[in-house]
C-alpha cells in the first residue's frame, strides 16, 4: 500500500469498483471493461439491463467479476453495506475535486455519467463525493466516458499503490484466464448471431473506412454478455 493511501486511513483491502448504469452506447461497455482490467478494478456492477456488448473488450471480460442489480438503490446498498465503498461520481459539479488531488479514503465505486447528459440527479444523490478531470486545451467540452474512466481508474490505482504489472517486450503480461469462473455470468450469442453482427458492422462501417482511406474495416468479435446475480 502506498504511503498516501496509508496516511489517509486506507486498508490493505482497498479496491475499486466500476458501476455501469445509464450508459447510452452499449459498445462503450466493452472498452470500459478493458480499462477496468488494466487498472486493477475488482468488480463491475451492472445496473438495469443485463445485456451489454463485449465489443472492444479484447477478451478482458474473462478477467473481471460482474454483478447485476435491477435498481441503482439495491446496487448502492450492496456497495456500501457489503463492500464498504464510497461512491464517487465522475462529473463536473460545484463541489467536485480534481482527480489529480487523489481525494480518496478507502475502497471506491466509480459512477460515470451518460455520454450525452452526464450524471442524472438521481445518480448524483447517491454519490458521496465527485471528481473531475482537469483539461488544459480548449477544443472540447468533455471526454468520452471510456477515456474518462481510464484516467480516473489510473489515478485511483496510483493512490492505492496497486503493484505495476510485469512487462514482456512492449506489452504487459496477460494473466491466465481464471479457472472456475461461474458460467452463469456469461451467455455468448450463437455463432449465427455473431456472423450477422459482424456483417452488419462491416456494412455500417463501409463509408467511414472509405473516408479514412481504408477498405478494411476492423472486425468485431460481436459477442454479447448476460450478467446475473
């Protein structure tokens, strides 16, 4: 544990949790899972709809624990009563603190705003405190939710003193896939659904890739996930 974490009363069991609620773009969840894996997130709590896309996760979902709740209230009760987490809203509010100041005290669950409208009033009411990401250029008003998550989760990892992963060459070492993972957590689409989704993505991406000077759109793994309690 880093000295900063010890000085602020953190324990050896300090963990970070990501709360997925009200994310408008389903494909962002896969990318969010990839960042969560990279920065040592202990669990992803999914609230509301169970089906979210694994597109962009690059297989990282098999290294994460997922838990589903039907409502934000029950999710927050679990996070506070069972996990002992503060709930941190990532949003620019009047009392938000810069994430660079590392204003954390213990295990923290991070709630990220909707890509278009930010955190709702209901979401803000369940948060114990807020952080924002300082910006230094004037070309955009906000960041993509997955980019914001990466920055915030990295800062929490620095504060908590998470050990850096080993490297081989120009990559970090990927852990073996956990054994005994509950099969109930994942429900992959049929191969026919995967093929159809890939076909649709290629067709929808055609004009974009032509504009970018490429005729080879990226291939999606097309897999969906079903999270259960």
